[in-house]
């Protein structure tokens, strides 16, 4: 089979096409003939920085859609040939990928393979940020950093469906603001946002901030919280050095800060991940959430997909097409 690997960390050029034996599923695992692969920022961090890379050479990729190729010992509830979406622990940039059966999900009715590849990381993450970790209540206000990306696009729609009083987004350019406005946002701010949020909320601030950026953006989000507001950090796209949130930021207004990682949830609480993912997928099946695919590349052009995502000009979801017609 063909796959994409890298033997050293660096830019998109370190990604190379290799020929390898198709992996076989171990006990409790499922082998999947890959139709589409979702491209995520975590893939770029793995390639450039070694994020969650256990050893080199490494095959990136965390989410796929496709058809069940083989079942490992002890796997029930799935059949060979069945269409599925899956969260993998790496290795998805390939014609065949392996995932734990606990993170393989039959496609909801009406969801095709192309759409399904947008779901395994993005939609459960957005659902957790709004409903589980963020605990959004009807009438509350939300501020979403990275509003034009995959998670941001889903989070805006989920917040609107949950009855948010107002949904605000933050992006890096006017073009991204125009995209985000189509997916549940009342207002979208390009660039600096703290003053704009205060003006939009009459000086009160927002009840919930979702931040994948870190650094100064996270600081500004924390300063934008209303009394007893919540901030959820789910990434550090800025690459900024970690910093500590202390009593001065938390105590006077009673605000709280939480973190979330779907990969950590997958490895520590797979049953919770399954319940979360099934609830999230239902939102795609019933039309509550639409995740736009804005660019699609053949598997062999994974480096081009990384260049586009790394340019910070992309919006929506990027996919690799592997064997979609098979």
C-alpha cells in the first residue's frame, strides 16, 4: 500500500510517499480501507515539532473515513465492508489504517464518506467545548477563537443550536471573518478583539471563551470573560511559551480555566469518548452542523495540504482523498 511518512522533523517537504505492507489489526482493533483523511493542525505539529510522535519514521493522521477491511480478535458490532469513521492514534495518511475498535463509528444515516472524514476529531471536540467542558447554558454568550477553522465552524453552529444569547468569533483576516459569519456567528472580529468584545457586550464580557491559540490571545480571552465566566483551552497554535494563570486572574471575578484534548480522552476514557462522539455525530446527521470541505488533495500531495494549512489562510476542513471511489 501507499502511505505518507517523515523520517525527520521539518517543513512540508519532509513528507514522502512510501510503499509498505498494509497493517493488520491486533486484538480489539479494526483495519480500515481509507477513503478520506482529515488534515488537522496536530498533524503539522507532529511533522514540525514531534508532537505526540513516539518514534521516527512516523506516519501522521488522526482521522479517517472508509470501509472495514478486517477485524481483530474480540471485535464485535462491526462487519467487513461497513462504512465507518475513525479516530486513530496516528497512521491515517495511508491506504489502510488501524484504529482501536472503541474509536471506530458506523456512519450515521445520510452522512457520506467525504463528510464523515471531517467528523472524528473536529465535531466531538466542538461538542465537548460547548456542552461538556464549556457547559454552555441557553442565553449565555460565547467567544470562539479560530472561528473559521474546522472546530470553530462547528462550535459556532452548536452554540447557536444550544440557544446562546450571542455567538462571537475571532479570526486573523477579513476573508476568514466572511466565512465564519455563514456558520452561526453574530459578529466576527479580525485581529485584536478585547475592546470589540467589551463594546459588543456593553462592558460585561462573555460567559464562555474557547481558545486553541494560546499565548497573548489566551490572555486577551481571559480578560474578556464576564463574572463567573469559563475559558477552555484546547490548543497552542501560536507556539507561545506556557504561562501560569494565577489568583489575580481568577479570584476577583470568579472565572475558571479548563483544558481539553480529544486524544487524551481517547486514551484515558474511551467509553466517554464513544458517548461524546455518538452525540456529536447525531448533530451532523440531523443537519444541525455542516462542516464545509474547502480543499481536497490526493494522498500523494499531503505536503501541499500542509503548506495550505500552515499558511494560516485556509478555512473550514482540508481532506486527503485516498480511495474514495473504491
